[in-house]
C-alpha cells in the first residue's frame, strides 16, 4: 500500500476494537478519503494539587511571587474544611476526565489540623472515581516531618494506601541537615516499600542545590525505590558540563523528573518591574539525552501558585510548546505527555496504541498537530471503547472502528 504521511508524521489508519481493547490497526491507502479525526491515548497529569485547586478567588497571590504564594497557601490551609476540599477535588476530577485524562498524581498538603480530613476526602473520591480515572496521592509535608514520630505514622498510612512520600527541598538550606533528612526519608520509603515524589529546586538561585544533595546521598546509599523529582527548575541554570554530569547521575540512580513549566514560568525569576530574560526551567532535552525519564505536568490550577489552568492536557501541551520547545511531532516531544508520564506514574499501560491495548482514546476533530494545539477542537473521550457520554449505559461490545 502507498500510505501518505504528513509533514507532522501523521498517517491515516483504521483502528478497530472489541470488548474494550484494540483488535486491529490497518493502514488506509492513499486512494481513500483522508480521515478528519486525530487520535490520542487518554492522557496523564503527573503532578497536580487537587486539594487546593480553584482557591485563587479566596486566596489570591496578586504579585505572583513564590513568597506570596506560600503565604496565601498557608492561609488557605488554615481555613480548610472537608466539604471545601471535596468540592475542589471532585471539580478537578470531573474536568480532567472530560478533557481526556486517565490518571492524575496529586500532592496533598498533609500537615496541620486539616491533613487527616483532606486525606479522608481524597481517598473517598479515589474510590468513587476509580473506574474512570486513576488518582495517585503524595503526602506533601516539610522534609523534617518524616524524621518525627508523627511523620513515621503518616508514612505508614500513606504506604498502606499506595501513596507516595513527598516534601520540599528549595534553597537556601543547610546541606548537612538536609542530607540527613533526605537519607531518613529514603530509609522510611524503603521500609514501607513506597515511592518518593519531591518538590525540589523550585528556585532561581543556587542552581540544582537540592538535586546535588540528593545525588550525593544516593551515591552513598543506593535505594531501590521509585524516586521522582518535580520542578528541578534551577537545574536549567547550570553550565552545560555540570548539567550533563548531574543528568547522568540522575539517570544512573533511575530518578524521574517532572517538569512544571507553566507555574515555574509564572513564579520564578520575578523582580519588580523587570521582565525576566532567563527563566529557570527543568532542562528537559538534556535530561532525556542522559536517559532520564521526563514528564510534563500542569501543577497548580487557579490557586495561589498559578491563577490559570483547567486540567486540560491539550492546553498544557500547547502552552508548554514555546517555553520548552517540545513539539509533539517528535517522539521525545510527545513522550513527556504520554509514555514517559505513564512511566513516571508506574501505570500498567504506557499509552502506546497497538493491538490488545485499551481502547482509551481522545478523538479530536482535527487533521494536524498545529490545528489541535491552536484551535482546541471538539473532542470525544472513549473509555474501553465507549463514549464518555454513554459510559453509564450497558454495552454489548460490538466491534467498532474509527478512521484517524
């Protein structure tokens, strides 16, 4: 067959599925009419904060500073109630599902008087939404909390629920103290057999200070546990040679990175009445070249840290393009939103569309990547081959197909 391929690497295919899984993929010959749909797997949000989403109106950070976000975040936390967290989180999940997400990892503020309520609410929502969307939870606390008796009890609970241990490592900090704290966290995660997801180097000063400490600790204490470093923003400010050495060490220790370009571009490098000419941003391409698995996440949605967003992976892809220079028509440009994001989250399906894979799709009324990312085309979400609009109806699983 003569198969036409566009300049963006797209080609016409006929995808058929039965009983919720793809049963065949056939090329459409050049003589046939070109399809008017573009097919993607359901996408992934590897780093979110659904417990505080949509809190901007009550707790704005109008100056857009990191310190202002932290202050407003603490005020929000002190005023939390279970019903508020439930409403925010369910709104987040509903929007994400409608926009084509199949999995979210959310960091949860897990300190202070409202921590238990937040976890109970999110665990209830995880059970409720599980057939439609997978929700992973990471406990976000000051790093020193894990060295306390309360921290050890929290770690046991988080691990029992299949969650992740989190924390914040942003300079300036005492290198000796935080080396000790990181080692205690690593030992705790190993003891309870759970992963770690850190907020690290979300900063425009002391480039990669936190990552350097983490790598040094791992060099001396090899740990066979999943480790994800979210943000890694200031790493992008390192000189090329030092950056490559650090990226190689992260790859050696199988440390994943989640880049969060939108929040970081908004918060970091900010000075009064000055447009930042250099923006701290995780060096995605250099990390990929060293073999590090890198995903891109949306992070904050309409909260003190970032006033925009709507749990839309296509919008994230579009807005990230000029910041990261990732193009989805290149394999390493698409992977941070699909296969690499799935690897970071340890999902059973990596998102590759092939025979026997789930018929979990986002179907877009578009014929090019440029059109997808410029116009926000109409989309249809399919779960196990069934339209989201019809998901509550019984299905007899007839063979269905779609030209894309």
